[in-house]
């Protein structure tokens, strides 16, 4: 929840949120930086048959088994040609309710301070896979989409439960 | 720490264990009052406590112990008989000693409780009983009457100023309180971490002797042990990677006996020993929980005016210590429910034509890589219709839905929060008080609870908890280009497909693929199909598209047996079970994941989940008690093909597992063929050489039948494993010869049976001598 996020003073002294920005399918996204535990290069993973399509596989993080969430699939932004593959994407490891997940993104950008005042309600929430978008922040590169990490995972859990019920 | 402190600590640890033993001994003695040996052991224990009290200057405790000893002395010399009153008094005595020891442990002093009443009542009982006996009067109180000196329910960490001991008999409280059970251990938080060597292995008889337990026992933080085990797990993986690297390097460098190789071997074997030692520190027999239950059930039964016989099976079943602590409360609660609500009062039982004494059975056993604990009573049972009505009344399901639900599913409602208030529970003659709490606690550690009941017959509650923290033997299989681990505990046997014979055995039964295995039909599940992986993921048309190759892994879950068809079996391996994200557990077919030696992550299949996902029907007419897995009435044999193409049978009881060793793990040492296996050298004997003739030279990987450790660390080298057979005719010893037990007839053909034991026990093992590859 961005509203509940730890508001801190930005450069202008106004409350701001420290976020980590990244690119997926040439769009900009950001998550609360305090959720991130580490950043890795793309690694070999073990596929998990039957899992949600966004679960790319399992990663061995120093003995801990971490599911990798392919953010293109998760956000419904699968590109027609998988150009970025092999060029080395980036794993952003986050902690959600004591479980570790890794978000596989195309490119990691910077940590940015987003002034809470300038966050606008999401415009694309009805698009599939974008249920985790909490708000948007217009920048000079285009819209920055703020993601809620809890909902990123919860969306996958809900889809799994729904498919199992059928 | 001075000498007195040392002695005090020793005394506290030892006494706390002795008291637990006293509880059990007293209850056992009540069952069998003539057990003079047990009585002597009790007497010695109390005597020891008294002696040390004098030495350490604990006056109150010394006085109490003296009274107890006096009463026990009368019992021992036969001047009084053991009846319920005496037992009650002795149990009160044990409780009081506990309270005082607790105070000593916390404060160093005996507390300000006044225990003279108890000392006096012990003395009075001793004298009265003796006097009554002298008069020839009948002092035997019937079992069911509330005893005059019944012990109060074991209270939560009793304060030293308010001893919970039954000084006034009428103050005995009802034992059947609905709140969660109290921790019976009056030594709070600082319960000694008794290592298995001290706590588990020691026999009751030896316990009472004044062996200083504390000398061989130290207290270690359980969290520290946990991180130690985790680190060792990581070390094992690093070791495996090191081995692979060293093998590659030495292969390219050509240096066979390089220093590096030696160091790697050393690290290998030390790691293996470290791993097993580290794991042992966490494994404890479930007896740690069970040993409190005879006393608990006895007190509950007396409190409810019931007669209950508790039987305990599988107390030596080991599980992770942290799990032991977690199941203590739920199990206590389930037992309480069984005594309080399940088992009927003696009179009711007699009216219903049952024995007056109710039976309560507590069983623990390993099954499918899990620990199963069953609590079975022969009480009134639960009417499933009553539960169904209640569920509808509470709006949990509609009446139409409820009618469609299986009984099994209906019983699950009992675990719904607030499903049963005390009043409704009584109405449905049963259970439910706090059952949601039980379920929550068990599910928190990844376990499950099931309930099965028949009105008038009884109720079984089955708790299954995983061994998530443990190392588990697993079979590594592959399917659709991916590897998976299957818990060995669920694996019954392996059947190779591919030979034209076995392929014909796959048939269709109402559209579902089955296989004829000996005398019955085995439902088949294709792992590729189940997981929708690899080419040809569709389930083959029965009888037509049967796979030309692959292996059927026969799995047993509860009473169900089914065959999981995989592309191949790589090997058996001990794996470290790692938890996976909840969202993946929710898929229902994975139990976790592990990291193999090459660093790859591999999913662990959950055999129970696979059976459910594939909708394997339970075998009708099967006993629900999977514990009593039926022992094959007829011996079974593993049929192998040797290097020279000869077929021989090995008694299945002589087989521990099958394993294939790659060429690089094979070596000739001291003229014998050996395989490297987790830091050990495993001698591989050649069957051809064992019987007669020369062994086949090694050219590639070697498949071996590994014998159980009792037969020596030895594997039998074979070319191929063919099948497991169960011949209808017994072994014919007429053709016994060197290395052969005789012959059995398998499908009309006589086949030689290897004499594994004989060959291994001969002074100069023939089969080892012959293991030299030429």
C-alpha cells in the first residue's frame, strides 16, 4: 500500500517514497525499495509444471528455494519477439510475508524518491495482469507504474486457486 | 561454578527425568501391583532424591521424600497393598516434589509452600493401610470411585506458594476443562534439552541409579542446533560440487592420486559423518511427548469417572525436535477429547455390550516421508448426520450440498472454528472443543488432521506431520526432460517397462490405464501427463499408446497403491527437503524442493497429492490402518540379469535399494571393484563370480543391488534389473549349490536364487574375492 508506506521527506521536504525503478517490455515500473533484499543477474531456473504461467521457475539462492516471477507474463506484457532474452535480465529478490520471490525484469534502473503528492490513481487497472498497480507517477520518460508487491504474489495465488477449483 | 552448584544442576536434571519415570512407573504399577522390580526401582529413585536433599540441605523436600519413601517401603515389604488411594497419594507426592524442584530451579530455594499436610497424609495412609490390612478389612477402593486423595490436574507452572497438590480431596477439579491443555512440565522455559543418549536410550531400570546424567548432557539452544543443521546442509551441497570439480580436474590432468583428490576424499567423508551427527542432534523419539500421556490419561480418566486403557505404539518413532514441541499440545488436546467425550462411562459401555474399560490407542509411525500419529478410541463415535445437520444449521453448506458430501468431508467440519460449542458437542456425542485450534497448530507445521468415526464403534483422529526439517531418502526420476524427487518411503517397487512382456501388461479399465501386477490391477499415472510436460504429454490411449520405455514407480499412499510412470530412474539420493512458496504448495502435487549435488533445484513430488490429483480410487476392503502394511505372505524376489546374460533371483528381503554408479565413481582398490558413495567405499561383487565364472569387464556405468547394512556394505553388480516377482511355489532347495539357495519357479521357468547371506558370511567371502574385474 503506497498510502501506508513510510513517508519520508523528499528533496523538497515533502513526503516521498523510496522506490526502485525497472523496465519491463519498455515500460517503467517501481516497487517499494525497502522490500528488496538483493539483486542478481538472470539465473538458470527449474520449471514448475502446472504453476501459474508467470512462475518462470525455481532459483537456488544460497540454498533457499525462490520462485522467479517473470514480470512480462505477470503484467501481461509479453513481447511479440523475445528480444531481451539472453541479453541478461535481472532478478530483483523481494520478501513478501516471510517468503522470498524474485521478480525477473528486463532492466534495473535507479532508486528514485517519488513524492507521494504526485502519485495518481492507476489508469490501466482493468488490463489483465495489472491488478497489482497501485498508482502512477508521470515522469519525463513516461508513466512510472507503482506496484504493490503483496498483490503481485496474491494475484498468482488467486489464479492458482481458481484454476484448481475448476 | 562451585562444586555445590554443579551438584545442584546435576540433581535438578536428573530429578526431573526421574520424576517423569516415576509417573510412568506408578501408573504401570497400578496396572500390575505385583511388579516387585518396578517397585524397587521406584523406591530407589525416591531414596536417591532424599539422600541428595540431605546433602544439599533441602529440608522440606527431604521431609516429603522421607514420607514418600516410608510409604513405598511399606508397599515394598508387603505390609500394605497398592490401591487407588495409595497410587493417588504417591502421584500427589511426585507432583509436590516437582513443584519444589521447580522453585529450587527458579529461585535456588525451596519456596515458602507448606507441605506438612502431604507428609502427614502420606504417613497416615501408610499406617491406616497397614492397620486395615492387619484387621483383614477391605481397603480396596473400586477403580471408579473418586479416590480420596486423587491428584489435582497438573497445573500450569504452579507457584511455589500455592501448591496444587490435593491437600483437600474434595478440591479435586474437573479435569475436562475445555481450554487448551496446560504444559505438564513444572519447570518452565528451561526444560533440559536432553540428548537422545541420555533421555531416549537410557532404560527405565538404569534410570534410578545415581548416574550423573548432567555430566554427559549440556543445554543447547534449539535455534542454534537448527542453524547448525542448515549450515551442514549447505556444506553437503558444496561438498558435492567440490567432488564434481575435482573429478573433472583430475580427469583432465590425468593425475590419479593427486593431493587434491586425497583432500577431497577426506572432506567428503568428514562431511558425511558431520551430516549424520548434526541430524541426530535434532531427531528425538516421539516418546518425549508420549511418555507424559499414561499419567495424563490416568488422571483424566479418574477425573471423568471412566476406565481407560491406553496403549502406545511406535514411541521410538523419531522426528525433529522442534516438531515434537509443536505436537505436544494438539495431541494432549485430542487425548483429552477422547477420554472426556469419546469413551463412554463404564456403565454405558456395559449396557452397550462393550468391556467396561475403554481402549485408547496412540500410534506413531513413518509413512510416505511423513510421521503419522493416530489416536483411536472405541467410544461412542460421532454421528455423521448430526455433524451434517449442524453444518447446514450453521450455514456452512446448503442442505443440498451437504447431502452430496462424503462422510470424510463432513467430518472436516468439526475442525471449523467455533463449529462446536460445548453444548453442541455434547449433542453430537463428541468432539470439537478446540478442534480448530488443533488443526491450526498442525497445519502451521505443514501437517494435516483427519477424523474418521463410526457411531458406537469409535473414533480415529489421524495427524500427519511432514519431516520438512529432515533429510529424506528419495528416488530421483526424470520425465519430460526434467528431474523430480520421490520420497522413498512411499516407493514400493520399480518395474521397468520396455521389454515387450511388460508393455503388454498395460491395459485399459473404463478408460483409465492400469497395469496387471501379479494378482491385481494397478492404476497408472503418467507423470508427463499429470504435469503436462514433455512430448506426448497426453495420456496414451490404453492398450494402444502404451509407452515403449520407462519405469513404473509403484507408490503406496494410505491404502492406495498406484504406479507412477516416469521416463527413467536416475538414482537414489538423500536429499535435504526445502520448503517452497505457499503458492506452489497450493498446486497440491509438490511437497517441497531440494538442491542436488550439481546445484540444480529439483521438485519433490507429494505422493498423496499425486494420488488425489490423478483421482486414484482407494482400494475397497482395505484396512484403513496403513500402519499395518501387510507383510507379503510369500517371499518376493528381484530378478536380475548378470553380465553374462544369466537370470538370477535375489530374495527381496536382502535388497536395500538399487543404484547405478557412473564409470568415474568406480575404482579398483586392493584388487576389488569399489564405488564411491557419499564418502564411503562400497564393495561391488559380481554375481557371475559369485556363482561361477569370470566377471564381465567394466565398460560403462554399473548397476548394483545394494544389500542392507546388516549384510555388510556391499553391492551386487548386475547388468539389468528385470522385475520383482512373487512365485506361487516355495523355494526348492534341491538344487542348492555354491552361492545358491536353490531354485524358484517363475512363470513356468526355474530360476536360481542367490544365497546372499551365505556368500557374505563365509570366512573368505567368495563373492568379494571374485569381484576383481579382469
